[in-house]
């Protein structure tokens, strides 16, 4: 697809991988054939090639393995914090705050509910000064109208969006950060995309809509 470059203001939002670094994405995603595949793939990886999970504040390798699969929404939030504010928090500290505010709920059997939108919106509004608006049952073209300089859409999509040719994909279950829209094209960060289509990847609205669940959160840098 040949398109012009996206507006310069969007370069202010850096990419953040939920695995900790973009160079980890391919190995994790390609080998992740089952829900526990990340554990298998990483445990067979040369430890020297692993992301430095301690630098992200995790208390153990196992904690990193557990949560890195679930924090796509916090990776989107990190992008906004790094692009719009001076706040710099390790991912595990950000996760601790999110857990404390009820954005994720860990069930007794170990399953995790989240990201839960309303507690998340209340938290980032009070803690970081962002303005949030819930989007539900809304077509992509309508939701995308809210994306302007200083405004983004955290959109619920299928993680299969990393493979745009996927037939009959699911909808929802993963969050990406739409930071620019123009002429029927959306630009977005995918916290768990392949290295070649994770950072500011462009996609037509028509293709994106196949994966879009019709819900998400519009986040603005200020009131």
C-alpha cells in the first residue's frame, strides 16, 4: 500500500511493547501457538536474549511471563505517558496502581479480568490528568472522528490484527492505540504486533473494521 507519511505530531507517541521491547515481539508471537506457548517459547530461549524484566520492575521472571500477556492496555497507556507527560514509571509499578484501582481483577483460580474500562478511565483521569470517553457499540468511522492531535483511541480488536489476511477473525480481546486517521487510513501502535507491523502500522479502515469490536476508550491529553 502506497500512502503519504502521517502527520508529524503523531511521532510524539513512542511505541511500547507489552513484552517490554519491540525486539521481543517476533519470537514471542511466532512461537505462541497455545495460551501457554509464551511460557514454552521463553523458557527455551537463551536467557541472555530475554528482555530485562527486572528493569521493568517485575519481581520475578514468572511474574513477567504471567503479566506480559495481559497488559496491552497498559502498554498503550505507557505510550501516552511517555509522549504527553513527564511521568516515567516501570511497567510493574504502573500495573500495581492499575490493580489497586480495580482495572484488573485476579480471580481465585488465577484468571484475570481486564482491562476493565470504567475503573481504568477513572484512574488515568485522576492520576494523570487525561480525559477519557467510553466508546461502545460504535462503528469505526464514527469512533475514529475523535482522533486528533492530543487525542487517541484505545480500540478493542482481535490480536489477530497482526495478520490482516486472517479469515473470519474474532473481534475484541486486545487493545491497540490509534493515534492518527486520514483519508480512510488508521495508524496505530500494536503492543503485541510483529516487529514489522507493530509501530505506527497503517491499515485501511475497511480492513481494521474486520477485527474491531466496536468499543474502546477515547483518551485526550487534557481537559
